[in-house]
C-alpha cells in the first residue's frame, strides 16, 4: 500500500467526495485561507467577505467558487442573501486536516485579525444591492 493510500484510499476521491489535489489546490491561496478562517465559525455573504478583506466582490466570489467546487464550502439562501459556511462533509471527511487548519487559524496573526472582526460591524449596502 503506497503513501497516498494511507492518506486517502483513492487519491482522486477522498471522504467528502472531493479529490486531494482539488482540496489542496483550493487551500493553496492566502485569500481562500482567509475566507475559510472567517467562515469557520460563522456564515457570511459575499459583500461581508469583500468588506472584511477589502477586495472586490467579483474577486471574492471567484475564490468562494473555488472553495465550493472543492467541497470545502457550501452555499445557503437566507432571505435575500446567499451565505457561505464550511461544509459538514468536508469537516467530517477530513478530521486531521480540519484540526490542523483550526489550530493555524487560532495561532497565525493574519487569521486572528480577520476573525476578530464581527459582521455586526459591517454596514448594509446603502444602494440596496444584495449579496
């Protein structure tokens, strides 16, 4: 049995339904890691992410899409907003990885700073737009 078999029986399809390469590619970008750290304990919409990270909504949406395609995040509709949260399948299927990520999110300054902001500090868009 090779090393990849110890980590994941099928390198192309780990528990949670997504391949290791897809998951690690999605996690290989600082912006996506920051998004994941923010959504770890709380659901957010695109406009909140954009404000917190001081990025354009289109850029944030692209990163969220990559995380969703990798099975790391899931979307849900709430009133007029589309919210993002960590996928329960991702957490359940990747316990060691998610434990490591949670620890790093608590320890590293950039993630601690991002996570210290609360969505209650965010303003509702004044132009009536919806995330």
